[in-house]
């Protein structure tokens, strides 16, 4: 029973936990995202890496509306969701 518990804990830590990891961006990643956002007419500071891509929460765009933005690993905009 103890070995089963240890094995399932190890499985979770090695495979499940990293897949859900949300981390801050490196300075290089932050600069790339800011460049792409500027090209889209948007600004924002709440940036992170999650699920293999990048996200910006509460970005303000040139239409004066607030969006959540998602970018793929190559920094291409893949989703723009209106918040308000």
C-alpha cells in the first residue's frame, strides 16, 4: 500500500503538476509579447506562461476595451477574449 502511494505521488509530481504550471515570463519573453501586443494596439502587464503558451490578462487595446490575450509558443496571437 505504501509503495502504491509513493508511486502515485511521484507520477503526479512528474507528469501532472508541470502541465499545470503557471510561471512568470523571462525578460526576453516579456519583450517579445509586448512587441506583439503593440502591433495589435494593446498594452498590459499581467503576463504569464501557461499550458505551453503565453497569456496576458486585462490587456487594454486601441478600442479602449479590456481583453484577455493568448499567444502560442511562437508568440502568435491565437485568442482575444473581450472582458469588458
